[in-house]
C-alpha cells in the first residue's frame, strides 16, 4: 500500500513539474534551477497533503470539543495565510538546502585544518543503519536545541518583540502554529537547519523530521479540549500543556507583570521543561494572548494588527521598541 502511495505521489509530482513548473522556468530563463525546482514541487505537494490532513482531522475536533466556541473567523483565515506561506513554500527545508553547500564548504576547510565534523554517527556507530532509531534520536536532539531557541525568544527583549506576534493570537486554532514574524521564522529555520547539518542528518530524513514536528505542533495549537493524562502530559506536549504557555501572564511572564520568562517552552517533549524547571502542569484551559492586549487598567489595549502585513510591520516596530528597553 505504501509503495502504491509513493508511486502515485511521484507521478503527480512529475506531472506538476512537467506541465506547470518547468514551462514557467524556461519562459523566464530559469532552467539552471530546474533540479531545485523539482525538489520544491515535492515540498509543495507535501504541504498540500499536510493542509488536507490537518483540516480533515483537527477541524472536526475543533467543532466537537472546542476550548473557545466563538473563534473570530477572520483570525482563523489570517492564520491560514501564515500556514500556506510556511508550508506550501517549504520555508524550513529551503533554508536547509541553501545552507547545505555553505556547510559543506566550511566542513572541507575544517577538515583540511585537521578538525573533523561532529555527527551522531560518531557517538553511536551504526545508528544510520536503523532508520527508525536514528529518526527518533535526531528528533530528540533537534527538539533539545529547539527548546533553548524557544526559551531564548522569551528572554531577550528584541526577540520577544518579534515572537510576541505568535502569542498575540487570542483565538488559537489549528493554523496558529505558523503565525510568526517572517524574520523570526527565518532565524529559527536557519538555526535548526544548521544543527541538523552538524549532527549529520540526511536531506531525505530532514524532510520527515520537519513534517513530524510541525504536524504535532499544529495539534498543540488547535482549539481542542484535549490533554494526554497525568503520565502522557510528561511524554508529549499536548494542546492543554501548550495552551498554558500561551496563557496571559502565566505562560510567558515570570515574577510579576512584564517580566520576560514563563513556562512550557518544550516544542515536542516536556522532558526539557522538567529537567530545566520550566514545566507547569495545570489542569485548566487558560485564555490565550499577551497582557498588553488587555484593555486598561489590566493592560495597554495594544493593537497587534489584524492583517498579515500589518502584523509583520508592527512586529518590527515592537522589536525596535523592546530592544530599547532595559533588560528584564
């Protein structure tokens, strides 16, 4: 069955490239990037499949067991735009393949200088011979580094100015995972791609790692009243666990109003929050948002923008504003 699906996927990719992508490239004199465009076509199709699966599985759950029954339709549509940009455009994987040649050149220079490239294979010989084991090892390693990236985005003023766009969504839904400032996305994807290259992840495996991670993150942000129980909550980030991270005050503040910090930074595995004492296992599905969105006197009544471009512009403004503040 799997072979049949893979063959179907290959035929659709070939057809789409031959009759849509390739003629476009030749018309505008871009034939030199045909190989990269063929890979891009694969990622476009993977993104389409992801969107279809997410809608088919999570949308009925949101209607059946919602946390917030009256979501703003415009907010949902806007988040869908972010998801299309990130997933149909193969944002993360494009960065990986762009960095690849640069990393290879750097590795060659280091090798000539007597410095060997680090990779997981050197620590655990033969790991790449067991695909499923190596997949989970790489997933755990990347998640560890993603935890620290995420935690840093809540620690440094200018970074929070960008990342707060993600937290400003008060109507979390299945598309909200990709509601980020494009600069923030670029930084994160470059960082994770660099880590993946360092530890020796193969391009084909990186594709699967990215898909597995972002599908689970879509579930975390969905408007569904789901948790994994006392034991399961400590194994995998659930919608309730992550919603606590988005909770006003409790999720992204520490020691009172306006102090950067927070809880539940883990992207996939709560293990990192438990080890580094940032875990918060609450039992309520809290209201999401940022404190300064609240009307006075609780907040500032700050407007984060309703449309994509307004949100991107105001994110840059917040980055500059927060960079000028004293360290929290």
